[in-house]
C-alpha cells in the first residue's frame, strides 16, 4: 500500500526549511527533497547551500515574488506532465509572507494534489515566547509599507486578540513608534529576532519602551517578529 504522501499521488510539496538552526528540518522534509524531480526555490543560492548541507543534489528553479506570475504557467505544465516538485522559501514555511499561494491555487484548480509538510515557521515561537496567550491570535504578516498603513493600524487599535507582525531590521523602529502612537504607548509588545540562531533575542516591554530600546541601537540584524497584546477590556 502506498504511503499517504506518495509521489505517485502528489504533484507539489510545500516544504518548510529551517529559520536559522539547520537541525530544525524534519526527516520527512529531507526525504521529500531527495525524491522530487525539481526544487522550486525563492533563492537558489540559499536553498543550494541547504541541499548541500543535507547531501542532496537536485535541479533547482527560481520561484520568487518577482517572477511568480510569469513562472506559474510553465511550472503547471511540467507538473501536468508528471514531474514532482518541492517549493521552499529561504526560511520557514512557503506561502506565509512568501510566494506560494498562487501556485497552490492553480494546482488545485487543475486537479493536482498538493501536500504541505509541517515544520519551522517564525511566528509560532515568537508568539509563545511573548507570554501574551495563544488561545486567540491574528497573523498580520508585513504591514503595508506606505499606502494603507495608517488605516490598517487604526483598524487594529481595537483588536482584542494577540497580534503578530513580521518586520525588517531597517523598519522596526518606525513600526514600533507607530504601533505605540496608534495602539497606545503602554500596550505590551514583544520583539523576537534571530530566532533559533546563536544570538536569538526576545525583548518584552511596553510599545513605547520597545521603540526607545531599539531606537538607540546602532545596528539591528535578523528577521524580526513583533507580537502585540490585544486590547484588554
């Protein structure tokens, strides 16, 4: 009897990759990467280093935010011919603030089976380390950079669930300042960066204090997850 995720049935695998610590890849992910015909990679150099670390040699194709719409038709054609592919992002689970949604939607529309493996994703450890409660939360990803940013923040001002955001190092101070301004300076927040890496850090304080703390730093490195406590009645 074939395994539930048999390559004879599945066309596309979404394969989470480590967000820092290379030990966080699963045995199943390693097996699937070794069995598929092609690895679709956000950055072939980054994914190439991971495959080399795992002792795997696989053809790779670039698949990222800027070529997704141009690439999806050709990928679908190959999948329909019987090729089996794995989609990976630079780190974490593809499709979460990374390319993947469009390809999954089109595969399902064409009757192609898609499997998503469980694995590393940055917001889960950041949420749990915040101590704000994970019973009810909303994942907001990246806030709009310009248009719609203030509108979105105002909409979230009355959100009672724990809120999770992704942010880049060069925008984190501005984001914390805006969160403090709109949601209130005394609202509690938590900033996690370099998760699972050697210099992993989580700082929990009021939004105003967090903005001041990161504002005085000369350099800020690593991808960042911001967790904000929901409005309390």
